[in-house]
C-alpha cells in the first residue's frame, strides 16, 4: 500500500519515515506522557525519545504567551490567608493591590 501511495504521489516515503512522523506527533500531544511514547516506540532510554521534542520558534512563542496568560489569571485571584492569619495584618506587612 505504501508503494502504491508513493507511486501516486511521486514520493519515496518509507515505513521508518512514518514511524518518525508518528513519534513526532505523539511526543507533542499534551495528553500523552513521553514515557508512553517511549514504550510505544520501544526505546530503551527516554533520552532517545526526547529527540522528538525540540520545539520550533512558533511553538516557543505560543508556550510563552500561554504562560503569561496563566500568570495574569493567577494574579487576578485574591490570595486567601492561611488559618490563623488576619488579612489586615498581612495587608499591613505586604501591602495590597492598588
């Protein structure tokens, strides 16, 4: 089947190329642990599986943007003092949001 697809597309893909593509996609799936990908690929060492993880420029930029969005949301949630602390005392010590 792969040979027929290659002939139709004028390509020369191999089963190993498809393995790399699958590994690349699985490694970038946030719902799949890298150790699971390691198991599927049959790698003895996790470092062998990690070669599929280098992020491109766009992925890095998106990850940093998502990080800042999460931090902004967290900063908007008021902190609740732990039991035994009075909010007024903490405000006097550390100040509050202006």
